[in-house]
């Protein structure tokens, strides 16, 4: 008896799941039918008549010299506002790293010059 009740409950759940699986397709079809027409008309209405006849331009217009100069000045101002004066520890670290880099480049240059003198004399 108890097994029959469980079987009946399972059958009911299965039928509910099957019905739920069928509904989204029906809903999707009705949504597509309803949405299709207004979307097309909305797209057509978005373009003003005076712009419809003009040729389409791809990309942004090419800036002139004055525009590029203004953009460069604005960028420089932005960088100067963001930067800060280094404290003593940061300054000494920068000096050490820069001097080590210059020394390495000097040694490499000396070795290349020395090798050239030895091999091609």
C-alpha cells in the first residue's frame, strides 16, 4: 500500500516536471512573436531622418595638431598632479639603482672597446 502511494507521488512529480519542461518552449515562442515587431520598429525610429542620408564614418575623426597638443598638455597636467616628491630614502634608492645601471653599461662599453682593440689591431 505504501509503495503504491510512493509510486503515485513519483508519477505526479514526473508529470509536473514534464509539464514544466514544455512550458518554457511555449513561453519562448510567444515572447519571440511579441518582441519581434516592436524591436524592428524601434530600430527604425532611432535614426533621425537627417542622419539617415549621411555616409557612415568608421572610427573617430583624426585629431589635428592643436587637438593633439591640447591632449598632451592635459596628460602632462594629470601626471604632475598624481606624482609626489620622493622622500630621502626613495631618493637614495633611485640614485643607487641609477648609478649601478650606469656603471654596468660603462663596463660593458669598455669591454667591447677593449675587445675591438685587441682583435682588430
